[in-house]
């Protein structure tokens, strides 16, 4: 058993993470609000994040105030996604509910803009964020939680390698109604395999001339775990 008597890590802070498709930048209102609002579809953001527990936004400034409150009141570290090829801001995600004493942190407030859904960029985002949690910060557990009715989010969690742990019934009140929350996690002992699969999937040779994937991320993980990866 691993001896954790001297285990100590710090809370996540603002960080820049760079990959082949995307650069993650710490959110700053003056630098990013306009571009982030546009990248998430403007007023269509309310539909995009309809499973978030907050009320609908009245407009860009309301959205900005919510992001600021998340930072100051809830210790969120929000990162925005800048597409390397175009320079556009195309999404966001946050490190949430840090528990440095136990080495646990959640990724949440995930919003992939309409132009990059189901693209290599979004997969690289979650690879970079997980790698930072496990390798740079030394955390033991990385969590993903979502409204149990949010089927796309649940599918994404499983695709990225998070393990389903169960449903927290009536976990919170969301938009005036009961919300059951689905919980997922990955842990540090799983990261080497997950990392290898992410990197194999993101490699240029995994994409055809038209940009389509040659092997699915889930299949690569299975091949690695069974010792059959090419």
C-alpha cells in the first residue's frame, strides 16, 4: 500500500497548457469575455449549457459576472480554449472543488463551442487538463460530474477514460428542479494507460487525409490494456 503520511499537493492555479490543436489559457475577463461569449454562440450559450445548475444568462455581462463569481467565491480555475490554427476562443472548462489535502479535483463547467464539438481539439483539451492534474500537480483523483440527463456529457466522460461510479440522487437543485448527478473519475494509477491511449489517438498518423480518425480512443485503450496495441 502506498504510504501517504507525507502526501502534500497544492490547489490548481492559473496555468497555460499547449498542445498541437489547442492552447488553454487562464480566463481573464478583459482579455477573453467577448471572444468566449461569441465562441460559445452568444445567447445560444443558454442552450449549450442547459444542464448547468445556474439560471439562464441575460446576456454577455451576466455571463461574465457568473464566471467572476465562480472564481472568487468557489475557487474555480477557468481555462479557455484557443484554437491554434485560427486563434479563436472556442470553449472553456474549469478545475473545480479542489481538495489538496486528499489530492482530489473536479473538471467541470465544460462547454465546447459549436465549431469544435467532436473534434480532435476537444479531446486534446481533456488530455492536457488531466496530464496537468496528475503529472504537474501530483493529484490522486480527477472527477467528472454531470446532470444525469446529460447523455452527451456521460458519453464524453467514458470516452475520455473516466470510470462511472454511480448516481447521487437529488444531489442538488438545478433551475428549480431536483437534479440527480452522475459521478465519474480517473485515478493516478490509471493515468499511464490513459495517457498512452490519448497520445496514440492524438498522433498525426491516427488521422486520414480528410481528418477522420483511424482508431477510436476507446479501442486504443482496450488494445493497450490487452497488450495488443500496434
